């Protein structure tokens, strides 16, 4: 799975927009920081959105200078920007 994500993020012709939904699924926790660096690097060439529940990946991405974190929370059955 990590190799597939790496291939997608390092493609020489990136798409204009890329969404990664829970890319941390089935990955060893030690791979989250390297994955965050790959995501940050790919985001220089394409608009990239990452959806994650993994604190390790979220923290690693948040430490990247150009990362814009948007946290969502559910209140009374409604999803809101925290």
C-alpha cells in the first residue's frame, strides 16, 4: 500500500486535484512521517486533500510548513468545522 501511495504521489504528471482518503490504513506507524513528507512534496505540484483519523499522520502533516489543517467535529448530528 505504501508503494502504491508513493507511486501516486511521485508521478511525473500529477493530476490537478488528488484526494487521499485515510491513506494510513494498513500502514505501519513508522511510515506515517515519511508519508506526510511525500504528501507535502506532492502538494507543491497538485492540489491535495487528505482525510485522516490517524493522529500520527495528522501531526506529521501539521508540522509541514504549507499544510492547512481543517478539523471537523460532529455536534448534534451535524458536521462542523472546528
